[in-house]
């Protein structure tokens, strides 16, 4: 039985199952289990793809031109697809992805889809897997169906990113694997594959043997009549004169301070992990060409840097305090100043707009980023796109915060913040300073007056604070591990016996850690001051996190029972995830500040 016949049979079986059992749309996709990233929404009710999966497309063939290249530690894939109608045809959705057997341990992110030059906004479903077809990828829904008569064509552009196919072998040798064409529900009449290597690379081996090369710059291949859900992976081994930085960044915090007189102060705080690369003594950054006053530091202090002017950017080399080996982590803060006009534009007498991509100046993918924008003194926010996750005021400043996930170099979300700011505001500064001086004088007079009874200062117990932070972080890691075990059991990646053994060990340790935290919390509250405040912030954030988890479980149950529609489900899910991100960020920052207090 060929692939088309098998696809047709599987389509009929799925349809009959749905009609017989009257299952909701979300359960039809139960064969496609969610993997990273988490589910991002389901098809709209009533769409062609809400009741089944398109395993082939009648009267449609595709011509695919695939180009792939290395972007830092990632592999970016760009597909240009021309659909040809051999008869009357309609396209509402299609499957697009990578080979399932190859992709274990590979991160897959969908970036972009356009139809005849028009971008389709958030077309993806949750990531799915179909074991019988060896498929892992996305169900992509079009905003409007594409209807074609015989001999008509339509153009699609699909972009995706792969995390993990680039690996370090030894010395100066590397290996990259990339599918030569998409694993898709389209029949591909002709395909071409091109892989661009980094500058300076020397190819040492190519697999399969049909691959051809152009010097050491390009690997290419072409083929005709590729059936649906067929896949083949290219393996390219090469040497590099300089080490490649295979760094992961689980979390980053970017702060932008806007000052019309000085410019835009940028401060990037990174948590980096050397995933699989060689040991590193230096890290290279590519910053905007206009960047000045560049500095870098780690938790100990300032690091040495050197800068080199390039055509369109500045290459900054940071010398680390000690080398980072495979699996080790590093906290790094990079600061610089950009001209006011780099990202801001005047929209009126007192209206300004800040516009940038979240990935500006990034050199690695960030799993989760907190972007904080501090508006100029006296400025007030008017509009923001997207909607801010945090909005705070302190003294004469207003701060706007966004939680973004993930952020990929060159593909970050566009951020626009419009605010009002009077150019005459600086003229009020002398008055403000005079008022401040008067306030200081009053405080001095009060200070030199008769002092009240002195209260004994309570010393911060550094050992208990550090122990509290370590225990709290350990408990968080164990909870994440337990959640991953449940997911692995659900996907049948581990046996139930192994799950019970490991989950019992984790549960026992969690109980012990909970008792230790319960004993430490009252002692830290008695310290008072900032320590007590941070402990209270942790408790509030933990309570919010528990509340969100309950709400999300309740939402899933309501959706399965068809008590709410798909649109309401997606909207509530986005809102719950924002709350979850805010709570996790608050916990992380409170622990970090506690550690800084005693370090």
C-alpha cells in the first residue's frame, strides 16, 4: 500500500471515529500529543481542520525551494512553496513539520507563514505528532481558504527554527543535521535544498552521498516526486577556524531607560548555559553600530572587553573571569547606550513612539525574556502593542513591562510604546532640586535634634537566607522534574514502574523541603526590613501560581465539556499564561535579591 492509499485509509478511520463517538475537536487530535512549546490554541470552531487532519490535498501539487542556514546556535529554515492546481482545489489548512524519529531532543518553533505575500497571523495549532506517518509539526490554518481553478497557482512562504541539530564533535569539528524538505501533507512534484555554511567553514563529510557542494559555502540537492510525509535528513560535518558558541539562554532581563538628553540606556542580564560546545574563555557579542559606553560584568565585578567596528554592527569580545565548560552556566550583564533616535520617533509636539524588535542586539535564543521600559521623567504611557504585562509608577517615572517567550535573534516580537512627554519638562528640574534641597534640610535639622531611643538592629542571618534560597530553588527544580515525569508517562516514554519509583523519591524529598521552608519562613520574617518584604513577595507569588494552575485545570475541563468555545478558551489561556509568567518572574527576582543581600 503506497503512502497516498495509507493516508486516505487513515483519514476515513479518523472521520468515522469522530462521527461514531461524537468527540469534540480537541480529542480528535489526541493522537497528536503536545510537546514543547506548550499548546497555543486550537482551531477555530467550524474550520475544515477542526474535525480531522489533512493527510493529502486533492488536485494540488507543490514545488518547494528550501534554504537553511546557521544562526548562532540555531538552524533557520525558509521554504518557498508554489502550489499548482491540477483541477479545482481548495486549501484551508495543511500539516508542516519534521521527521518524528529524527527530531527527538530537537526544539521546533514555527515563525512565519504568508499566502501570496500576506502574512497569516498565528496560524498554528498545538504541536502534534502522528506516529504512523512519522510526523512531528504543526497544523497550520489559513485565515481565508485558498480556492484555485485548474492551472492556477498560489505562493506560500514558511519559516521555522530548529534548536539542537548543531553539535560540537571535538577540537574544531562540528556537525549539523537538517531535513532536506518539509515533512508535509503536500505532494511535492519538485524540490530543491540549499544549506549555507558559516564563513570560514571547511566541509569534511556529507551524508547522504547524493548531496553536492559549491566550494565550502553551499551544499545543495534536488529531487522530483516526493510523496506526502516522506522525509530525508542531510548530515554535514565541517571544521571552523574559530569556536562556535553553542549557548542556551533560559532567562534574560532587558531594561531600557529612555532619556532624551543622554539616549537609550540598555542593560541586558543573561543566564547562559554552555549546552554542548567547547570550553569558552571569551564570548562574542554583536551590538548595534551606534552603541557606545559598552561594559560587561558578572556577579563578581567588571569584565574586560574589546570592540571591533564592522560594516553594520559592533563586535564586542568579553573576556570571562574563568572558562566555562560543557554544562556549566554563567550570569552576564551587558550595558550600553544608544542614540535617542535609534528606536524613538517624534509623533507630535509632545508625543513619541518607541519601536523595536525584542531581539535587537541578541546573540542567542532566549527561552523567556522580561523586557522593562522606563519612560523619561514626567512621561506617561498612551498606547502599547502588545498589551503590557506590567505597568508600574515610581516617583516621576513610569515603567512598562513585557514577558516574551521565546525570543529568537532576528525574529523577535515587534514592540511599540507610544508615550507623551513635554520637551519643557527639564526646565522644571531646578524647582524640583530646590524642593529636594529643602526636604534634605528638614531631615538634617531633625537628625541633629535630640535622638529618640535607639532600637537594636537585627543582623541578617546570611547562612539562613542562603539556605532558604537553595532549598526553595531545589524544590522548584523537583516540581519541574515531577511535571516532566508525568508528561513522559502520558506520552509512554517511561514505564509506570519507573514513574512510581522516581515520583515517590521526589515526593519524599519535596515533603522534607516543605518542612524546612516552613521552619525557615518565620525566622526570616522576624529579621524584618527587606528580607521580610521579599519573603512576603514570595508567598504572594506562590499563592498566585497555585491559583493559576487551578484555573488552567478548570479551563481544560470546561473546554472538553464544550462549556466554552475555542475563542474564549484561547483568550483565557493567554491570560492565565501571562499571570503564570508574572508569578514565576516575581519568584525568580525575589530569590535573586535575597541572594544578593548576603553575597
